[in-house]
C-alpha cells in the first residue's frame, strides 16, 4: 500500500497527525482535515476540520433568524412603550420595555457572534435564553385574566419558550467552537 504525505497548511507547515498515521494517510482515504484545495485550512470551521452540512446551515440561517426575531420585537417594544402611562416613572410597565430592549440587543449581538463563530457565543446564548424564559414567566405571571392573559400565553408558548430552547441548544452546541483540538499522544 502506498502512502502520501499529509497536506500542508498555507504557510507550508504540516498539521499534527491523527494517532497511528504518523503524518500520512493511505491513498484513496480523504484526509478529514483537508480543505477544498487539499490544504489544511483552520478558517473553515475554526477547529481545522471541514464543516458538516448541518454546521453550514446553522451558520447561514441562524443569524438571519436571530436578526428577524430582533426586528419583530421592535414594533412590540413600541406598542409597550405607548401603553405605559407615565414612561420614565418607576413602575412595573417600564421594566417590560427595557427587558425587551435588552432582548433585542442580545439577539443582534448573538447573530453577529454566531456568524463569526466567536467564543463568546455560548455564554451570550445562555444569557439570552434566560432572558426569554424570564420574560415568558413574568408576562404570564403579571397578565390579567382575559385577552391579556391569552396573549401572554400565546407569546410565551409559541415564541419566547421555543426561542429560549433554541438558544439553550445553541449555547451547548457553541461550546465546541472554543474547545481545544485533542492532542495526539
């Protein structure tokens, strides 16, 4: 069986070899770390391996979804701001407006971080998930019976809690982006 050398990085150095291969891969067996030109490219996923279809879809569509959610929250913030009788006074209604403003800021920042696969994605996704879950809880808790209570339940069960679940999963998923590569013994 013939062996071929492991592809080199763009700077000419060789990547660390997987255990047992001593820097070489058998002919016909694709190197899982090789980029499209046969070169090792850490920029593809940040971990030195080719992205899967799922990772590429997450990286493409999740920032769009996060920006859309933030954009859809802006009219809701305006409605809440107009419904407050004395804006700026210390009352519970003002806190909902500022909580939603924090959610918009966190969603927009998270969209930028997901697109860049930044290491701060995981903690920010977890914090934003907590914000959404807390918003759902306090919306239901503070709503009066009738139409307001029904609207709070619909928003909580159809938007805020599913969004919090997606962000909690993103927080767990994004931990791999900052994990160091395993070192061959």
